[in-house]
């Protein structure tokens, strides 16, 4: 099938007997162009299926009204909710978003950053991939003068606006609850500690155990990608250990679901023999049997505040103060950890 040639401003000008400059002004609603000409140009544009070249327009104006949003994965209610709320706020302020996902891969994240910079987005709002340890490409965003806001997974050394929750306090809420349920041997299925939020959750987990007079067993802190199969594999590993934990705190709900599956397959009574708590309040956590206790990260607020942080930077380009917005976590107690339920 032969590709149809794209129509240009010159094609519209040739049809109407106008100059390309006059057509461009008409399309941009210039006040010196008559209403009659504007209507004729817009009708011709429709007939010729003319699509404006936004990249060229961005080059001329120095502004694209596009914002890139980079997330680690789309199959997460947390990230999809953040993106939805970013888009709501930005759309109301005349911006559209281009969303990409890194699939937790550093190389793909770098490629996405390059692509977004090439199309000259006005800013990038991002949460880093699990694999990311080198911040060179995020420094590249800053060196290009493109606004950068990080959410959830972000590193302080980049010195940019950030929105997230208090991950250290989250772990204290989890451990304090498990201790109140008479759990003594608490394991942690963690994210990779080179990522600040998971490092903070591990730190909070250790400090909360020590505060409660419980022993920190390093072999019960197991780092992973927090995927479903990670939760399954690590839970089976904990069940096969000479000494089993009586509770498991998982740093992500999807991995917690995998852990729950293995517990049920092994006929482990939940929470009597093994209590379980996840992280993120994915919708499925309230629907499983038993339902999964979890930590609410306030994804809607994070998305809204990240978008507002970008807009504040755009509207106040000389602003020097860095905003670090840290929200209070909320522990949602459900059947998987509540031994007091009748």
C-alpha cells in the first residue's frame, strides 16, 4: 500500500492562493488575519488532512506544551493513578503528556530520556527504574535546561523537586502493628537498597525491630524486583528455612500477592501462623482471601503535587528553593495481619 504524502502549509497556501506565512498566521489565530481567511484556511486544512508539525512549532516558539512522564511499569495501580492525576492537572493548564515506561530497565530509561529531549518536552516527571544506579541521564535533563520533577523513586543528590511518602515511617507503622499482633520473627521482602525509598524502608524496618526489642536477622532481609514471581520464590525460601518467620513485610503489593499464593498452597494459616503486609494499596489487596494489609502511598496526591511542582518551576524559572514534599503514609489493616479478628 502506497504511503500518502503528508500535507503541508505550502499545500494549503497553493490551494487558496495565499502565502505560507498567511496560512501559518491563520492557523494560529493571528489577529491581523480576517475571520473569512481563517475559516477558509481551516476548512482547507481539514480537506487536505493537514497535521501540524509540533516539533517545528516547538523549535520556533521555544515551548512545546508537552511534558514527558516516565514510570517503571504500567501494570501498577499506583503508577497509573499517579499518571492520571498528573495529566488532569497539566491538561487544565494547557499541557499534554507523553507517557513512557522503563520496564525497570536502565537502558530503556536512558533511551526514553533521549527521545523526550529530542522532541523538546518542556519538562520530565519521572520515577526511576529498579536498575538505575547511574544518574548521568537525569543530570543530562538538567544540563539541557529541561525541568525535572521526581516522584516515589528519586535521589536527593540530583537536587530537584521531589514528591513521595515517608518510607522510613512506613516501616515503623508496619512493624509496630505486627508486634501488636504478637509477631516475634518478622522477615522483609525488600526492594533493592541502592534505590533510596527501599533503603529507607529497610532502615525503618531494622530500627523498628530494635525499638521493639526484636532481633534483626540479616538473612531475613531479601532484596528483589518485587514482582509476583519474586514474592513466590522468596516466600517459599522462607518456608523452607530451618527457622520460619511468623510475619513477612513485603515492600510491594504484587510481590505480596505472590507470597500469599505460596502460603495458601502450603496450607499456612494466615495470619495465625504467618502474618503478611504489602505496600502500595493496589486494588486487588482488598479482594483477595484473606485480604492483604498494606500501606497507602496516596498516589492521587503524589500525581497532583508532582504536576503542580512542574508548573511552579515553569512559572517561576528563577526559583532557587528545592521542594521536597513528603506525605504521611497510612497503614491499612486487613485480614492478612489482624489476629484480633473473630
